[in-house]
């Protein structure tokens, strides 16, 4: 299983960086977890839009899904080898929000703006998606809106992705014994006391990784005010395993069991 980070910023992008997007490639599937602001331009450095089997959206905040729009244009007008639609899995209520958002485009084009190129499906957060050889499971997180962490398994390798969340044992359970745990690190240590909140600090991400027994912690979704070396040091003070601070273009191969 190969992971490529196409977007590592929080909702306010770091200069020259994109918002949340993670390309996950297995021997039999090419998946994209989230597709946030500016991420599509990075994504197509590594994979053609038409070669993506499925996009899975964790929640309906713009920094996690808005680049479905440029991907739509690439699929409709680019050099596609087939008319096969790309699977688009959204959380409950996501399809309605997308329809409202793209309604203006549909009035102009007289077409189903996203449905022309995407096979839009609502996933069951309590269920499992089978996409090629990959299995995708979910867990609810503690965020401002309905949000789901993801776990992808294939060929004996496993990858968990926190999406956006405050500290939540449900996320740690989903990430249990994962080969890699991609976790947001939006907040500074000083912001850990904020209430209410829907994010974690690097230290809190590390605590969830410890509870999960994850093998490798990858910090992402952090702001321009954060120093990558400091984030790594904060996580290493708690988590004994390998720690990486993802930047756009970060790549990792997880060996098969």
C-alpha cells in the first residue's frame, strides 16, 4: 500500500500548500481520501483523474471536498480512456449538500454537474466499503459537523486517517494496530484547553496513536503558524514509534504482511 499526501494544510492553506487530500494506492485499487482546496493540482502529479477508482469524503467542510469541482472538469473534458464514472462516496447528507452547491452550475449547463462523471453514493458509517482489493471502514469523530475517520486495509497493510477530530477514543479504536495513522495536528499546545473544539494538537494526536498501538504516526492538517520540527518533537515526547510531519508530496510505502 502506498500513501501520497496531496494536501496537508488545515482550512487556511499554508502558502503554496493544499488542504486535505490523501492518495492511497493498493495492488487493486486507487483511492483518494478527501479532496480539499487546491489539492487536485497536486493529486494529478501522481495519478490521472480517470485512473482514480474512488474518492471517499470524510465530512462536508470545504477544505475536505471542494476540489471535486476541478476534478469534475478534468473527468468531463480531459483525455479520458473510458466513460467509466469515478465512485464518489460521501457521508450521510453529503449528496444533498453537493446538489445544493452545484445547482447553479447545473442551471447553466443543463446537465447533472457531478453525476455526469461521478457515481455518487452515500456510505453507511457502520458498514464496510469494498473497492477493488481495499476494505474501508469508518468511525465517528468529535468535530463540529458529522465526520468520519477512515481505515483502509489491503494486502495485509492498514492505514487509518483521523479526518478532523478532537480527542476521541473511537478514532483510536479504528486505528488499532494500524501500520500508519495519519492524524490531524491543527492546534497548538496552548489551544488544548479550548472548549468546544473539533481538533487536536500534535501531543493529543500522539496520545491517540499510543492508545491505538499504531506503528507510524503521520501528522497532517496543520497551519502555517506551526513549526514542523516542533510538531515532531511534541509527538515524539509521547509516541515512541516513527513520527513524520507530512508536507504536500510526502510519500510512504507500507509493506504487505
